[in-house]
C-alpha cells in the first residue's frame, strides 16, 4: 500500500528553480534511499514533505501522505502531523538536541506537545522508546544530558524522539555521516529493524551508495533538482543507465596512486605517551579515578610517509592529535618532531609548532566568514619570525591557491562563495603555505560527498608527488585510509592494537578489533556478481 506519493514536485525559492518534476513513491514497510551530490535537491525534497521550507519558497505538484496533500495543508495541521505522522532524524545529533534539557525531557516533549499521553505516561513511553533504540535504563537514565553521550548514542536519542509516536513515515537525512563505521552499522541496522517492527515507510537521504546498498529497497538518484534514475536497488546497481549514477558508483570506490616512499628517516617520534583525565569522586573522601585517553602509545612517522590512524569515536585519536600539535600536555612520554621536543616543560615549543599544520573536518567551520581568502590562507604566517610582505606575500598566496587547483583571483573572495570541496582545497592551501614538515588531516573528507571526496583525494596524491608530503591521516572511513596511506595504526581504548603496512592490515588483519572495523565498513556489491544474481532471479 502506497504511503507517500510525490508527483511532479517543483520548487522555486525567490524565483530560483530548486526542484523540477520530482516523483517517486514509498510503500509501508519499505525503505527508499534518495542519493546524489550536495546540491542535488535531496534535503529540499525531504523538507518539502515536512513543509519546513525557507521563506520565499513556492511549491507545485502533489505530495500525498496517505490521502492528505501536504502542499495544501495549513501550518496548524502540519504541526499536528510532524512528529505524529512524520518523524525526522537529522544529520548532526548534537545540534538536533537541546543541550540544557535531559534526554528524557526531549523524548517526552514530542508526546506531550501532541497531547497523546499524560505526563507520567509520556515519560514511561520515553523510557520505552529509549530502550527500543538500545539505550537501557541502567546506563542511560532519563536524567542524562546530551553532552554525556557519544555521537552514536545522541543519534539514538534523536531516533527515539522521531519514533516516539510511531509515525507512518520516517525521514532520515544523512543520519550516519558523522559516525564511525561500527556505530554507523549499528544505526543502519536499528533503522531497518524499526521499519520492520513498526511497518513504517522510510525516506533515507544519503550521498553514499555504499551506505544503502544492502539496506534500501529502492534507490532514487537526483542531480540538480531532478530525478535522473530510480528503481529497485539491485536492479538499478546491476544495470545503471545514467552516466551520473555510474559516476557516483565509481567515486564511492575511487582509488588513488601515491608516489613511492623515500628511504625511512624518522620525522615524528611518539614515545610511550600517556594522557589521562581525572574522573569525579564516587564517594566524598574517595580518591579520584583516572581515565587514560592515550595509554602508553609509541610509533614513528618517517619523512615523506603517509600514516593512517583509525578507530571508533572515543578511542583517543583526537586526544593524541592535540598532544602531537602541542595543544594537550602529556603526563608521561615524549613527542619529538625532527629530533626536537613538541613540549618544553608544559608549554608547546613554538619552533617545533610552526613545522606542523592541520586540516579539519568541517571545511566551512574552519574559517572566519568575515575574512577574504587571502587573509585566511595566510594565517599560518603568524608563526614565522619574518613572514613575507608585499609582492612576495601576493606570490605566496597565488602559489598556494593554484597548487590546490584554484585560481589566484579567488584570493579576493569570501568563503561562502565556494562549494564544500573548494573550501577544503582552501584549507589544504592554508596548511601548505608555510611548507610544514608535517600535516595532520583530521577527518578531512568525511563531510564531503563521494565525487568531491574523490577529487580531494586525487589532489592529495598530486601534492604528495609535487611536495613529498608527510601526513597523519585520521578518518573513520576505512576505504579512504586504505587508498591514501602507506601504513596504518588501529587505535582502541587509548592503545594501538595493530599497526603495519596499510594493504597488509586490511587484507590480513590480526587483531579482532581490526577485523570488526573492516567488517562493519559499508561496501558496494561486486557488479558482475550482482548482474548474475539479478539475471538468475529474473
């Protein structure tokens, strides 16, 4: 039975066309994935279904939920439908939750607003749905606050809020983009179970075909506001007709060719490093406990080598990175860059610090939007004793931008004038401009869609060829780490549990945790095998 039927949906915002004749249907108990690059219209389609469109938006066509056309429904009636008939799971769980309210209050709020149950019954239902999404009462009482939970646990709370009233339709907008591979697998399994248990329909929005290859019943491919291809998942992947669909598939499995490593010459040495944090006392006069975020870690990164660091959220990757950058002092051990200590006493050694740069995950949040690109990319010059000035400064800016595939004229633009991939290129230009000895890429491509990610990875390979880059690449995306690193470290509970040549670790993992990470990573099916399977079934 058809639950949601979208016909000829067209959307304009202040006269600018956003969606054009979009159409697809979702049946009860079925999962439909809408995929495509950033700007393809995926999220705007979902917002049109929810009627949460920005000011100046004008819709035509029909969006039928059961027998109700939401495009002609009043705002007061839509308020009754949101949460009750349609639930939505947003991409970033921390911004979707109120930091000053407990998780119990936030899940019960949906129930109370709709007047479905009394206060005590609403909190009882909140407890029930939190249990259902895997947050049991013993570890996760209703009194917990969002900041006390991990990213995956917060996303489970957001899902609990969305299903509290058991809506007919669940919309999940990039629900796993910021999560590590094991948490991502758990969330995807949970969403699939909820659809099966409650018989609801689900609209899953994602930019990665691998995420929904085994999950979705049907896939809708969008490009520039239009549906270019759609159909049952296996049939669509086995017989991709549109070039854009094939491009997305190829970008999801994109491989780069790194230049050969030079002979080993130690650049970064991490020796028996421990970083611990104090825990609150459990009793009044009890001794405070210690949590070792980094526990006796040692490794060496050679000049010209590309090293990967993988592990789940909370394993200590970020703490270790901050210590290497001189931002977090360590309790024991030593960190040396080119033979010099990163810390002098408890203060960072600035002569060493200027030899390192970092590229962050969020290419927009990494920059001050009030400044032009020329000022943004020259920020590292404050580390130098004699920064370039005048013509030398302009030449340095132009060289940095052109080296990452941008134009020298882009220096006079603001960051909002660029796409996500271009912003990340600017972040790499900023890191390169003082020719650092070491660059740390902290989830540098996880926020990008698959085609832009492929372009940035190709750029990294080109820069390695041109400048013989040395970098530490931190990511939860194992397929990316596999193609852009020579060696890899696997981190769990503050310890390095496995390390070695990247291909060797991925092909023959020795530690159970490494095998767990590799098995949890989403994979695209082999096309030849899939074609044979589809042909045999038909």
